[in-house]
């Protein structure tokens, strides 16, 4: 019964995502979109750097907000104790390493994993989940990757990111968001969807281009006419990472994630907020 429930949830979510991707939003300007794919990091580097320039200079990982710039997560500073086969706390990148990002998932029992390093003794690139992943996945910034999983035998491939003032529980917004995917086999099997603070859709879904087998794909979307992103939803592949889930089996496209790049989190501004702290002053 639980498996049937999870299948229904995934079907419903997929239908919602397809609806969002196909919808048109007339109240907001079109986003600036950067995409690239290729066999290795060098093939997408120029586009990633272009997106970085769209957002501004890299800010330090400290518990404060800056007026401009960007934040990045490359997973490589996560300690072994919080890396696979162990779970990563959902708020690690707002508490332990304050960068203003907190993870959730609409999947039941959604968990977050950062892959191991060679020195840890655990197979790299999620090879402990399925041995095929070590060869299927590559990195943009070595050594670690990231994924969302669910309790076996279920799987999960949907991640939600909410933004906060770094180091604080205050909701925030960003000017843009980008992600590197590894091993996207077909266009449309990975996407991001961005929402504003009111829950409105910003620009629809942005589809990742197909890469060479085991290669890398990048999607970056930003806004330069005042639109602000409060939440992003990422779909990576057609199925989540799980034992026995490998590319080509029953049409599966298994995808992992590497670097996250996003604008500096800023306090939410609304007519009810006068001092920029994200809390209503009415």
C-alpha cells in the first residue's frame, strides 16, 4: 500500500511539473537562462562562469547577508561524518556552513546525501547505493556529489530548496539559481522550477540539455527586472538513486547533482515589511 501511495504522489507531482513547464506567466519578465552540456567540466565551464557573472562576486560563507553577489555550494566541505552512507542535515547550509539554503522534499521519507571521498573507504560517487553509479557519474568540482533519496525500496528525485538569510531563520529571496547535473541522458529529464515569495511561478521550468554518457549539464536562471526567487524545485532524472536503479533499466535516467550557484539571499520585501527583516511590521 505504501508503494502505491508513493507512486501516486510521484505521478501527481510529475503532472504538476509538466503543467508548470508548459504554462506561461504574463506577470513577470522572461528569465535570463544559461544552459550547457558536455563530456566534462571544461565543456560547461564558460557557461557556468557566465552565470556567475550574471549574479555577481562570490561572497564568504558567513552568517550575514551582503547587498550584492552570490553564494555557492560544491559539497566538498561536508565532513565524512555527514556524508554517505550517512545523511546530510536539511539545514546544514544555513546552520553549520551558513549560505542561506535549506532542503526539503515532497517525497515521503525524503533524505539528503552527499557522496563520499576516496579516503573515506566508502565507494565514491554513490557507488555504495549502486555500484554502477561510480562509473556513471562524474563531478564538476571534485570529489563530492549530492542527491535526494528515499527509504528503499522507494526512490525520490525531487528536491525543494528554500532560501533564508544565512545563519538565520528569516525567509529570503535570491536573484537567480543554477545547478550542475551529471549523467542527464535525454533533454527534459532534469529541470528546475522557481517560485516567488507569494508562491507564484517565475518563468516556468528550465530543461537541462542532454549530455554525453556520464557527462555534465548546467542550468542557470536569473532575473534582472526585480523578480525574486523564494523557492526552487529540482527534478533530477526519471527516478531517484536506489539499489538496482541504473540507466537504461525500464527506461530509467538516473541523475545526480553537483554545484549549486545562487544569488545572495536578501530579506523578503513586501508592502507589510518596512525594515527589511522579513517579518511583517503591520
